[in-house]
C-alpha cells in the first residue's frame, strides 16, 4: 500500500507503546505505516473510561482518539484478574491502590490482600483487548489471555505494571513476567497474543477501509 497510514497508539503508557510498536515493526515497510502515540497529541484531553469491561473501555478510547486525531487508532485496555479476589483488580488494574497509584503501590496492595493465600490458589490471568478504530466508524477487535499465578514478592526489572509479581507457566511458575526479555515476553503475553491476532486480520481490514473510502 503506497499511501502512508498513520496509526495512533492511544496510550500514555510508554511500556505499552514500546511493546506494540515493536510487535508491528515488520509491517511498517509492507503497508507504509507510521506509528504515533498520545505524546504526539498532548493537547487532547483523555476521555472518561466508564466501561465495565476491557472491551468497552478499549472501544471508548479508540473511537474518541480516532475522531479527535482523524487517524486510524489502536487502543488497548488490559488488566489482571485474580481468582482469589473474584476477578479483581480487573478494569481497575491501573488504579487499584487509588487514582494516583503507581505500579509499586498497586503491587503492594495486591500482595497484602493475598498474604494468606497459598500458591495453588493464587491463580490469575492477564487479559488484553485491542480495538483498531477508523474515523469512518469501522473497527476491529482482538483479544489475548495469559494465564499464571501471583508470586509472594516482586522479582525482575523488565516490564511494567504487575509483571514483577506475575509468575508464568511457561517457566513452571519459577519466573515472573518481569524476568523475561522483551522479545520473549511479547511472544508469550496477553498483549503479544492480541497483537498477533490483530496482525492476521489487519491487511483485509485495511483493504475494506480503502473500498469504504473510495465509494
């Protein structure tokens, strides 16, 4: 595709931007893709995320920023679901310890709440929903899930969010997501799976957009 496509990744989380941009690297030349993030549109105030599910929140963000920027927009909503906490923190993952919470505070709160829970009952999963939205109203949805367990203390210096306390099954729950190099994490993670699924649908989606715009 000769026409340049500007893709706005609708997040201010630089960790997410890096993960998504790296996963899309091989498509940049194939479809003449230019990736931007919300740091390129700092004048736009964020929408209120009022959704009760990851899909609802991702759709709110993707539609809002696509209409505000006039560009194809990719929004992610993701989080951690812990079985022993009835699925919490869920859609509140980024602000679990309060509106001004950071990763460390969120992790500390979660570990405190699970202090008396034995290893076999600390099952959890990361979920990610991606919505790719065009200003014309067409959109694409992709999802990914990463099953695991919550550890007893943070380990590792890679990643972000709950990665330091999320034990991964691919290493027999002996390593956290924060102990995996970025390429390995991108291959295994919920976001990595969602992006790979999206990439499989992307070319046909873009062809549909071309037909829509030419009519």
